[in-house]
C-alpha cells in the first residue's frame, strides 16, 4: 500500500502509520518484556493504556491525538473499573466502543486498540 509505514517499538506491538493516521494494534496488559502483569482489572487497564502511550510516542504521536478507541472486555461487569482508568488517560473523550467478547489473547480480561492522528 502507498504511504503505509510500520513503526517499531520495543515497548509494545508495533502500529501502522497510513495517510496521517496511526493504527495501534490491540494492547493487552503485558509489560515491555511481553510478560502479563498481575492485578486488578484497573491495574491491567492501566498497563494497556501505558502500552498505548508508548506505541504512540514511538510513532511520533500522543494519546491526546487519539480519535477512536475500541475496548474489549471479557466481562461487562468490569466496565466501571476499566472506565475509571480509561477516563484518566483519554480525558479528551475520543469516540469509543466497548464490547464484551468471549475470550481475549492469553486469557486477559481487557484489550485496547485505537486510531490516532500522526
């Protein structure tokens, strides 16, 4: 594809830059070594958000430039706990979808992906 660039970061799954936008792959609660973290849904959401921040920084953008977020939960009962952390990182309130899914990679309870402006 024309004008599509892979961005590499040691801190999380790499995003794709295309036509002035950055597509951040789904981030799960794993540290920069790829090890899943322990803790509550809030702590795991925090790690997902930190990963998003790291990916966007590596791509030359920032969380303030996020325009769309997709959140995946394995239990909608965790929405309030996830949302408490989400609102701290995405205070500018980008468009968001949050859906419950049957299962996520590696058995994690939350995953976050987004699209940002470059």
